[in-house]
C-alpha cells in the first residue's frame, strides 16, 4: 500500500473550507425557526392565520412545517341586515362577511365584494357572480385576497341562474371552471385567460332546488328534477355530453330537493324534502343507468354537508363528535334565484325562534323515516338576518402566500 506524502497528509488533516462560488453555504437556522419548529406539533390552521401576519420569516416557517387546513369546513354566513350594516355599499366594494368554524366555535371575518353572489367553492376559493353590471365572475381566496376575474359566460342572453363547479384548486394546471344552465355547459381555465368553450346538453333545465352539478376530476355530472343525468369529460380532446335516463319515483305530496355529492371518486345523490326531515341517499351506477338506494352505512366513516355549489363528504372524525351518516344542510331559501334577491329584506323566526344557519339530521332507512331536525344557532349572531344563503367553505392558503 502506498503511503501519502507529507504535503498530502497535511492537506487531509486541514479543516474543510466553506464551499463558495456556485455552491451555496447552508443557511443558519434562525431563532424564529427554532421557536416555531418547537411549536409545530401544537399549531392549527387557525394559529397559522395569526402567525402569517407577523413577518416574512414566520410565514416562511409556517410554510416549512405545513399548514393543513381544517378538515371540517367553515360556514359562510349571510350578510348582516341593512339595519346593522348602515347604507348599502356600492357594488363591488369590500364587505366583511363572517365565516364560522363549527367544531372550533370560532368566527372569522374577511372582505367579500358587496352584491356578489356565491355560486361555488373549492379548496380555499370562492366563485362569486356580480349581480349588477358589468356582469362577471370572480374567483377569490378571501384569506389571502388572491383573485382572478373571469368574463361573463352567457353574453347578452338572459339567464335566471346557473350551477357552477371548480374541478380542482385554482393553482392546479388542470383546474376548470364549469357552469351549467338551460341546455348548456360552458367551461374555461380561469387561471389562463378564461376563454369559454360550450357544450350542448339538450333536455337539461336549470332549477334552483331540483337540479345540481358536481365534478369527479375533470368529469362533470348534472342532474335535473326528473333524476335524469348528463356527464362530460372536459379534459378529453373532444368533449361530448352523454345522457342517461335514471329516473325513479318519489313519494307524492312533497317538494323534493336534489344534491349531488362526490365521495371517494363516486357520485352520490341526496334527495331531501323541503324541511330536511326526510332524506334519501342514492349512489350512481352509470353503465347500469341506475341510482341505487344506499343505506347510511354506504357512506362509511363520513358526514355529508349539503348546499348549492358546496356539497361535500368529510370524515366523521373531523365533525366534532358527529356520527357517520349525519347530514348537515346549510340554510338556503327554497326558491332563491341567483340574481333576484333583495338583500335589504330580513327574516325573523316566528314564535320566538332564534335565527339558524344550518340544519342537522341523520340518514335512516330511507324516505319513509320522519326524523327530527335540529336547527342549530350561532351564538355570536343574535337577532334577525337577511334572506341570503349560507355556504360551506373549505379554507386554504396557496404557496404564493408564504414566500
């Protein structure tokens, strides 16, 4: 074996010099990083909402340790009545709206443009529609104030209303915004210009309560009051609309509301009476052209959250002790049109009732069960409130928010 020369032995024994030039020297850990790293196991999403405003270093630390949003969504409450908010704000000006964390019992307030109506939400983003001229859609993250303006999809054609869905978070390259109204499906990529494409869906009729829209990946599904179904894969090279006649009979003497829900890649249909006392759950078998009646056990360990443009299935473990099969339905007037609501009107519960914003019940054996519905109140919001809708909102924060 060859013995190293004295000069080589000296070089080997010398302390290593820090790397310079194109190679970066490892960054020293800042005291703030150490502090927040120690606190990381105890931080919640709500804590991050406070920490992110401290300074750039804290925002960076929050990004490093992660900031998973709460698994149970917040409830976006209606705007306050005119008597409480003073003069009507100019359309488009910011108006503070309350978001209520049901399991945590905390309220948050973020600015939402006045006179804009919620049409759908997903992964931290709200899609809002301007009810006044100029008509347009706004994709907004109320926590970070990030927003994208999207052109109005219907031109000068009058439209009573429409359903909408985001197929993915806005930062996802495959994110599509799809809207559906009478006989039409329109879709665009809001993050890259928002040019609309159009598909025909003959036979589909928009109805506030009896039709709905949901997405499973880039495939959208529409249902009408007769339980007939349409679907279209918007990511296909040449998207086309397929139709299935899946109608089935419902008990007479009731007005029925329909909610489409995506759960673990499957499409579910919930049929509810006007007061959410009778609920029926069905799962889709597309190839068999059937809605199959499904017991509450078919949900697995899930709780259903229902509402126009905001339905979802969430783990029961995130629902503050609620059992699988529980159904929470946001308060949304039966025939509330998207653009024909007088925000100055107010509602006061009769017989001394307190105002409520969601109902809560459980799935039973089917529509034959007449179940008690518990009307939940928000203690921080006493008195009267407007006839506007409530919505489920899944808060989230983008990477761009924490440089």
